[in-house]
C-alpha cells in the first residue's frame, strides 16, 4: 500500500493502544473510576499543566529543531560535495537511531519517577538520592552500548534503512560518529527533567528540557553553518549535548546539596 499503508498502520496502532490503555484504567484494583471523578478541578488542572509543560515543550522543540535542521541541510548540503539529498536522508536515519537510545533512557527515567516522587514527599531524601544515582548509572551504561555501536558499526547501522552510493556512506559514517559523540551521556537530560517534575519543581524541569533543543542546539544550527558550512551542523550536536549535560550536573548537584541540608534539620 506504499505510503498510504504506513499512514493507516500508524492510525491503527494508535487506536489499539488507546483501547488497551482504556481497558487497563477500567480494571484498576486500588482506584474505582467514576464519571463524578471526571469533573475538572481548576487546582488539579493547573498542577497537571504545570508539570506537563516540560514534556510538551520537549516534543515541540524537537519538531522545531527537525524543521530547522532539514532546511539548513538543504541549503548548506547543496553547497557541499554531498548535495542536499544525502545529508537530509542521513540525518533522518540517524534521528531514528537516536530515538532508540532516547526511548531506553525515558523508560528508565519514568520507572524512577514514582520512587523519587514518593520518597521526596516522605522526606526520605537518602532513598531519593540513591534512586537517582542508580537510574543515572543505568542510562549511562545503556547509552555506552549504543555509543560503541555508533562508533564501531556506523555503516552497518545506516545500511539497515537502505543503501546508497559512496558519498552517502562517507557522510553517514562521519555524521554518526561526530553528531552522536556525546550520546553516552544523553540520557542524563530526560532523567533530570523527569526527576524535577516528580518532586514538583516544574520550573527546573522546564529549564533542563529547554537546554539542549531550545537554548543550545537551535541557535547553533543557525549560527555555526554560516562559518563552517555543513560541518557546522555536524558539530552542533555534541556541543549542545555537552552544554546541556553541564547544566544537568550543576542543577542536580545544587538539588542534592539542598536535600542534604534538609536531612540535617
């Protein structure tokens, strides 16, 4: 069915997922859902929106970055030996591969979220720290595996999505190795975002969310290519990742110090 088949498959998968989730909600053992509970409560809505904004902005900024990157690749790719089609195709492939890493990291962050949130509310800060440190170690270990694969087998991974000429593989291998250079620490950002949201500090979660995509990557994609051409896009990724990771380390360190003071009170 071609492209139409892909669209139909997407819609079917969303409908099936909705049915499964809806059936699960109706079979809660500890909570009985009624229509009365579906009424909107302003205070609850405000709290939900406040904590949900970071996640929304993360997806929104990812879309803006992707549109900006595609347009930049088209312009500066055309001025390179690769042309505009090869860079756009390669970036599409590598974005999908990078999404796999993100999925693992978000899964771990989501798993740690209720533990951190519950224990923070119970003022069990020792367990909050231990959980966060364990989750950090987990995302780094998983990301290191992907980092090794991206560095050692770039051509093989790109080939999964289709074949191309010599220039296609040359650019693909170089782009993957450089752009995903900091992928071993990539999971620290979604983990920190989820952590701050779980302890009710939405503004910090919002700041961490905006660091990589909005504060660093988007401006770099607009500025670096003016001086470095296509290479500017290649190096924008690791630079943005490094700056974002530094922000995460600073914010988490300050939060841990604040919790240590609360433990002494």
